[in-house]
């Protein structure tokens, strides 16, 4: 057993692949994962486009996130897709950077094959359950973790050495055999011949197809034991590789013990990753799968609404705006990808309503009524917390209220969620001055209440911290103000500049750079304007909001909107106001960026680890910046700009690969700040060769002298049981008592220490115990926020965890299709004739029941009916023209087991006849028939460096992989 200090040190030695840029040609987990994601995403996009009657064109190879996103949804930003890929990659490599590094089953080490497969199957079930509930962030994180284990199987076992060219499909299926696993007493290896390990696996093991993997124990200056005759993982840090038989069999890199097979292992790992993604895709359906991947239409439309008695005018305004948005954006690239509604009052809030159906959302909005109230404060922060955990990251939330927040104790939690999700919160305030005017059911009766300006300050601060606007208007002005800001929301909306000043009286001088990708250039100002001067790049100046540089302007309440002419170059602006104000310059552009703070791994491998909460204050720090939407945008300057003041910290930029940039700062500001990125867009066109661009993050960030980490390596809660989350708090400042708070968005019962005592520069540990009720739905996502705050409240940090509730799964068998009848009248020259079939889909006596039957291929009409008296049997009928002779059905049960049933008729040149088709073509079996054209077996392999093979070959490979069980 290692002491805690030694354990901590050893953990820091891991992370071989995290943000690591190999100097050789080896492929790492990130590249393998991205290659498969791009290919399967393109397949899903093509399938969805064809089903919707849209044209689809594949992007040029090599595939990239930006080109794939544009092929899938022309006109959308690729930022969300790129961020999802990075999140999945990050969760993948973190399996090597947490306590799971020491878990053999997470890496298929030590011949723990059944245990490793159980991890994958459980995780796959959690991914599918999360997708069913629309909890995509939880699904993405879980997906990254299980992909690491899946990929390690091909590098750490002898699957490749046995001559296999395709994945072991049964790794995804419970209740099946993954092969003949070596007995513990069976010898599997001999010592390597010096550094040559090419023939160290025993011949009888390969001949008899005996599955083995290398043993691994971290080297501690002494050889480590392993069972006699067993293979080792190999490498410097494997202590067992120094014990007979010496050497190893891993294929992690080209210079590993079995590095000569690295690319073959990577090929099959890509195919296996694609196979798992295909399984997730078929279980979810194309549209849901693409949402999980961050490929969708416009931004989510998310309303958080106070429904107390005085809010009837506000609710009417929301109804009108909702109807306008749905009617104007339906069928366009800016149609909201998801609709979210969270009502709140006092003492209730919620439920969260989430739908992709605009008609259903209209119905829910129109059903809102303003009732109750009495005392002014409402549960605004509880409603906002629910919206923040239910909306996708980088969303835009609109909160409507005319009363103070009653639940101020949630302020730190809400701020943490805003920082973590980078969600913009716009707050529409209508009750600050004068009568609150809460209407009772008897018209004309009012209750006196008011929201003072000091009460409204909390909302102003939240909006400013998120990069949103606090718009203060009368109820009669609300519709106009809401329409302006909501209807301008776009998936390609970018921020060029945002500043806030907490006091007026001084002139503010600002500049911002506009590139020619920017459209709809707009200035938003909340607060008073005493004087505004604008100067265009061409040198033309104007004062006020009317003139040659402004196409239109509006003034509603405290909200000013100024729309500028388009002119590329450096704009200048001077703003004078006697009061506090916020200034925001936005436009629409495909070019954007995202970032994360990272810290150098202190181990021998180097690389960087992501910082999942606030960075350390007052010391140096590093930022990883990724540019999206352009292949020629180069970052030249990155600045940390104080959110409410003139302070700036300039960074030193290192170009990593033309899209990703490492930025080093001598210190991280102690005040709240935003990230300002500047650069240059250049290509072979002289017109663009010197164009400058500028983008700014919306959400204000804070640094902290506290750091908090938590271990959620499992992250799956079984209903009715208690799940423990260990956490640790460290301070780089003065010691003392730290207050602890743990909040979850589901209201589950939890226990945790209320305080921890820290010595300066030291850490203290605690545990949160959380219990999900027995009746909790599988797939429910629990967002757990653990906060640490100094006793005087001057400093705080947090960690936000996504946990998944999953009931124990015992059903691993997909539904089965049984053909009942097939009638065909198809003959040459009569494609207008029809053919039809009927079949039953059942999930067996012990199955969980059929959840979904969908049409994946075919232009016919599908009808399904629940069989009378049998909840596990669905009657299916399908009718199609002879011009569409093949139908492919996807059948899914309630825990995500999925299969494909394919039927086809032959169009003959003779008289019409009845044709008997193949019963079923599925992942689990293949039946032959003379009258059906079957999918051919393919030996096409995946390219590992770039997926160069055609996606038609890709589909054939995925199908054929499913028809061959491992030997």
C-alpha cells in the first residue's frame, strides 16, 4: 500500500495522452475517438437528410469538425460540435489521469476481460438511458470514459496478435462470450529477446486463440510480481515487465513492446469505436444522436418565468414572442434546436419542460397562468438553477420576473453553474419601481409590493457575470424589448466586445475589430447614455444613435439597441453615462473560439490537465484556446480583461496546430475577467491576407486561492442506494475554516461536512453521500455542485459533477422481428406497383418491452400497433412502391438493446409474383435466401491517420462486423 503522498505523486505521473502532441506517428486516444466520431456523425447526418428530403454532400477529406458540421447543417456554427468532441476526448484520457489509472479492469489489464466488458456494457446502458431522457452532457461524459476502455482492449490484449482484423463485437453485448480467456495458471508469454518482443507470446496461445492481456503494476524501484508465465504490459513504469517473463505486449505507441502492431491495433480500435457509436446512434435515432454530438439547428429557446399573480402581462408577452419565433424560424438554420420552459413562484418551481416539438412548446407556454403570490420574493434562483442544469452548455436563458429572489442561498451555486456551462442569462425585470400590482382573480384588485433597485442588483450582477443583459422595462414595454433580444439570438452569434461599469460619470473609450465574416453588427447598451460617439474604420464619425454609421436604433426602458453599417476594420467608440452601464457588441459569424484553463502535468510525461473549476488566483496560468469556423484564422493575442474595470493581463501565445493555441500568463487576475482573443485571417486571397478579427468570451470568470477536486470516476447511482463522492479542498492562501455546501438539482437527500479546517498550503478531505429515491427514472442526470467558501465569504471555488441514475440492467437481448406475410406485385416497368409485409416485433418473456420501431431505409408507410393482451409484442405493417424494394427497420427495447431488420423484394422481368424474403438481417445473425440481395461482406479496413475510405465502405464494414462473432 502506498501512503497518500506517494499515491498523489504517482497519479501525477500519468496522463501520457492528455493534450499530448506526439513527436512520432503514433495515434492516441483523442485521434482514434475523433476519427470515429466524424465518420459516424456524417452517416447520421446523411441518413437524417435523406429522410427529410434534403440533399446531402460529403465534405472533402480529411474530415474536420468544421466541414462535418457544415455538411450536416449548412450555416450553423461548428463550435458546439468541436466542444463536444473535445469533451468526449477529455473524459477519455482522464481514465489515465485519475484513480482509474490503477484499475486493471478499466484498461483490460491483468486478464480482467469480463470485468472490463461489464464496465463497457454498464456505461453503454447509461449513455442510452441519458439520451432517452435528453441528458446529453451526461451521455457525452460517460461515452468518453467507456471508449477509453474499449480502445485499450485492442492495445493491451493479444486480439491483434491472434490475427483479428475486426472488432470483438461481443464486448458490447452482455450474456455472450468474448473469447477463450486464459486460465490464471496458463502460461502466455516468454521473455523478450532483449528489446525484441515481437515473438514473446507463446505459440500455443495464438494457435488456440487464447485471449490474454498484459499484467501491470506501477514500478516502485523494485520488481513487481505477477502470476507465473504471464505477459506484462511493458514499458518503463510497469514493474512486472522486469519479472520473468520479461518485456511486454502493449501496442500503445510505435515504440511500445509490440509497437510493430500499433497501427493495426489503432485501425481496429477506430472500427470498434465506430461500432459502439453506431449502437448508440441506432438506439437513440439519428436526430437524438446528432443532438448528443452537438449537431443541431439554432440555439435552444429557454424561458424561466415567474408565474405569480402580477405576471400576466409578462406571460402574454412571452406567448407572443414564442409564437413569432416559431413561425419565423421554422424550417430554417436558426430554428431552435430545443425548447425549454421552467416556471417558478413561491414556494414552488419547475417542472422543467424540454421538447423539440414547437407545437408542444406553444401549448405549454399558452397553458401558463399567473396566479398566487402575496409576498414579493419568489424562487427565482431555484428556477434558474433548474434551467441551467437542464439546458445544453452555451445556451441563452431568458428569465422573467418582477420580484426579488427569495432563495439567495443558491447564489454561489447558480454562479458556479453559469461559469461551468458558459450559459448567457438575460433577465427581463418589470417590477423595480412603483406598484408591483399583483392582480388577483378579481380584476382591478392589487396588492402593494415593490422590488427595490437594491433587490434588482442581484439580477444585474447575474446577467453581467454570464455575459447577458439585465433589461429593466415597464410591463407595456416588455414585448418590444423581449422581441429585440430573443429574435436576434442565433447559433452563429459572437461577441466582439463586452464591458461593464459599476459607476458612471467618466467617459469610456473602447475599440473593436470587425472582420468580413461578421454580419448584423449590433451594439446593446443597458443603462443611461449621456453621450455616444462612433468612429468607423474609414474615419467617419457621428454622435448619438442616428447618422451615417447606424442603420437603425431602438430605445426601450433601460435598453438601447444600435445596428451599425458593415465596415471591416477597427471601430472606435466613446460612451459617457452618469449611471452604471453594460456595453455589448455582437454580430453573426462562423468564426468563434472556446477555451479551457489547463495546468502542466507534473509527471515525467508532460502534457496538460484540464482545470474543471476556477483557476488559481495571483499566480501564472495557462489557457488552451481553440478556434472554430475557419481554417486560416491564427490567434496572435489573448488578453484577460477585467470585467468591470480597465485592468488587463496579456498572454504569450504558442501555435500548436493552427487551430489550438497554448497561452501562458504571468498571473491570473484576482478580479472577475473575460477572455479576449485577437488574430488574423489569411489565405491565398490577397483580399483576406491581412484581415484582423476579434472575439470575446461572454461569461465572466473568477480565480481562487482555493482548489477543490472530486472523484466521480464511476458516476452511476442505483436507485434506492447511497452513492459516495469523495472530495478534497486545498488552499494556497491563509488557512482557516472553510464552509462546505453540496447542492443537487434533483433535490435528492445528501449529507456532507458543513466545514473543513485547512492549514496554509494544505488540504482536507470530505465526502458527499447522495441517495436517489427508489422510483427515480433510469437516465436521470443529477448535477451535484460542491462549493468551498472561506469563512468571511471573500473567496470560493466549486466542482460541478454530472451523475447518472441507472437501474441494474438484466436484459441484454434485443427485440426480434418475425415475418408474418409478404405480398409483392413488382415487375419490370411497373415501379408504381406496391409490395407489403406484416411482421411481429417481440422482446421476449423477460424483456423490458419494445420502446421504438423506426424506419431507417425505405420510402414506404410504416404502421405499428400494440398486440392486444401482450405488452411485449408490436404488430408492424409496411407498404411501399416497387421503386423502393428494400426496407430497414431499427427496433429498440426500453434499455437500449437494438437490432436491425432488413427485408427486400426482387423486381422481376416476369409476371407479378409473391416473393418470400430473407427473414431478418441483424447485428446478431445472417440468414441467406435466394430471393434477397444480401449485404456483402467487406474486408475494407479503416484508415487510422485520416478516415480516407468512402462512407459507403464504412457502412458495409459496420454491418459486416456485426455478422461475425469472434472466434
